[in-house]
C-alpha cells in the first residue's frame, strides 16, 4: 500500500520553513490504518514483544490497536502532569526547548520486552526519553517502531545503540 500518497505535506507549519507531514488523511483511511496495524503487529510479534509503550499523543493512535492485536499490555508515555501519581519522569531536549515525559510507576511488571511506538521519528529526543523511562522501570526496550521517519534529521542515530528501529515510510 502506498502510504506516502495518504500523507499531506503542509508547508510553513507550525512555523516558516517547516514542512509538516500531516497523517490525518492516512488515519481517515480504514484500509491504510488496517495495513499499518497489521504491519506493525507482524514486526513486533517477530520481536517477541511483551508490552507496547506509546508516546503521547499520536503514538497512542497506532500503539493501542497494535497492543490489542498482539494481546499485550499498553503503556502510555504521557506529557507532564497527565498521569496521576506515582509516576516516573524524564526531561529531554527539543529543537525549541525542553519537555517532560512520564509513565506510571506500576506500568511494567519486571523485565518485559517493550516496543516503543510513535507516529514519527524526527530528532529522536522524545523516543530516546521514552526508552530512558522504560529502562528506569526495569523493562527491556527491544525495538522502536514509527509510521514515518524523517531520515535527514538523523533521529535514528540519537537512539540507544543496539536497539532495532523500524519505520514504514521514510523521507
């Protein structure tokens, strides 16, 4: 399936000089979403995934159905202040400042094999913070999975060494 044809380019959004990749048309296409869910599920099943951690908020759109299809726990990695305590958090750098990602302290049970899912890999900061959170809970990050990867931003190189990185569409 040609997923790129369902991704809309929006120039100068959210600021001048940025080319935003809008996934909304793809998400509105039931066949495309089924294809994405099946492809991610197949890849993550082959990795013997025991839990899916997805990054707030668009990662939830792809992570929750994959966790359901695989029959494994879904672990939301949320923006600061969105989860009730007790939580574990990590601050990380963005291109334009800093942010914080949090997870419930009880989200994992021991050394589960965890896949981290998000919609898009850009600079790798958010996904890297997600890995740091999973590791802090005693989980083993076995793969990162993204719908879109912006290769020119080198995010893959900023993720922890030795962990599989899977993306369905590359720019």
